[in-house]
C-alpha cells in the first residue's frame, strides 16, 4: 500500500482504490480548471464524499498522487477507469459534475473577461490613434504680445476656475458652437471685472469634467453626445487654450492645471487606475501648446498639481481646488480633510461637479465655493435638486477678503 506523511507528521497508508479515485478526481479537476491545475481543497472534499477520509492537501499527499499517476502511465488502466465510473454512488458523480460545471463557468468567465479586455484595448488604441491624428492637424498661429508688467502692489489677484464644460454634450441649448461662445464671453467678463478691480494677474485652474465622454452611461450618454471621445478631447484642448490665450491678451496668466473629473475616467467606475483620466491628457497637451505658442503673458506652473487636486497660495491665503465628486456634504469635513492631506490649514476650497453656484462659510471665515457649469443644471444636477442657469466662477482674492463672482452665461447662445 502507498504511504504519505500528513500535516501531523503521521504516516498514512492509502489503498489502491483510494489512489485510483484520487487520480481520477485530480484529472477531472485539472481538465475543468482554466489554469489546468488541480484545486486540492476541492479534491479533498470530493474524496471525503467518496468515503476516503484519509486524503490531504499537503505537499506530501500531492506528490504521492502525482507519483502514482506517473507510474500508471498518467491515467489509470481502462479496466479500473470503467470500474470507477460504474461503481460510484450517483450522488457523488452528481457532486463531481456540479464542481466541474462550476469550474467550467469560471473558465468561461475568464475567457469573457479576456475578450472584453481585448475589445477595450482595441477601442483605446483607436481613440489614441484618432487623438494623434487630430492633434497633428492643430495649428497654433503666431501671436505678438506686449509684455504686461505685474503690479505687486495690486490689492487683488484673480483666480479663474472654469468648470464642467462637458464638451461634446448636447443638452437643451448647449452644443459645441454655443460652448465656444460662452467660453469666450466668460473670458471677456473676467477681463472686464479684472479691469474694474485693477487686477493684472490671473491664476487659472480648470475644475474638471472638461469633456462629457460617451461610454460612462452607455444606454443614454451616446444619445446626448455630439462627438466621439477623441474629438471631444481635442476640441476641449483647443478651446481651453483659446480661453487662456484670450485672457493673456490683457492680463498676465498662469495656468495651474486641469483637475480630473468623473466624466474623464478612462474606464468603468471602480476599474480605472488612479488619475488615469482625460483631464491629465488634456493638461499635458495644453502645456505643450503653451510652450509652442511662446506668448509673453501666458505660462504654466504645475509644481503643486496632484491631478485630483491643486493648491496655491494667493495673497497669503491657501486655496485648494478639487472637482467635487468625492466630497462629503458637510463643509467642515471637507475643509478638515483637505487641510489634513496638505498638512496645512486651508482658507478656501473651490469645487465644481454639482453645476450649482454656491458659497458656504465655515469657522474663522474659511469658505467653500462651488462653481456653476457651462450648460447650467443638467438632468443629473436636477436629480439632486439643483436648478440653475449656465455660469462660471471668478474669484478676486486679497489679504482682506475673497470676492466670489458668478458670471452668468445663460443668454449666450
């Protein structure tokens, strides 16, 4: 009789019938496994249902069965195989078939996931190819600018936070043509208000959801989409650069980054790598366009750009920028969270996402300011109870106060 040493260091003898059954079960489990390996825990359960309570899952037992299998020429003899099939209880065979069915289903699921991944890789390759082609067609005209001198004694510095443009979305009166008009109208209003407050320096950070995407909500989103994703990315990049360039005709502009939004994720929710997002791609493209344009009054500084948030110090006030999709409803908790992340008490948190302009005050005059969206409240925002017009945010920041200005764009069509 064959022997092996169990986990208690005891010598266990097993019968020829045990060996034949163990080999047969092992082969069936190997054949039904996606990896081709035997699940020894399942093997032990089946052996016990067969009445063999002296099997094990340890290395000694596994080596014994493999050695016996090899000595028998991989498979048991035909006579013993037939006896095994015909002599066993029907309940045990049904259990074995059930386990094999489960293993086959696992194999099918693995194959299905592999096929899905192949399709997604192919789709992403097409998108990347389209983006490269469209980028190559972008022309950056040469512009002459007269250098604007910064007035360090100016009371205010302007903070411009475009948010929730959703380029590519068709909703109510919004399409790309309207979006272009509203973005340039936004820039004109920022310039006008800067002149009133004697501001000559702007910090610009986009708060995310710069494109609308197509595949986030597959049953409904494509219906409201004007362009495919690659075209949305390129058009959003061109429009953001045009916005920055327009501002830089009159003011000294520093671009700080484009925060990732939930509409920019590259894959399904929960499957996307951290910060693997359309906004990061657009951010890098805008930096390249700024370098190529070489304008006197337009530069970038992304030294504190963390993709999902950005921080700057303006007039001795620490300001944090986020998209807003991951924020709690309690203002104090939001301030506390981001102060903890940064390691320094923030004075102002600026966010988008809900498409609804809002100013919240916290202890010691700390504030949370939420920007409106380029199309106003969509069906998502209305589902949250927010009904508002199209608007964008402009902040005038001094050492004494922070003035939030909501720029209405609803009449621009």
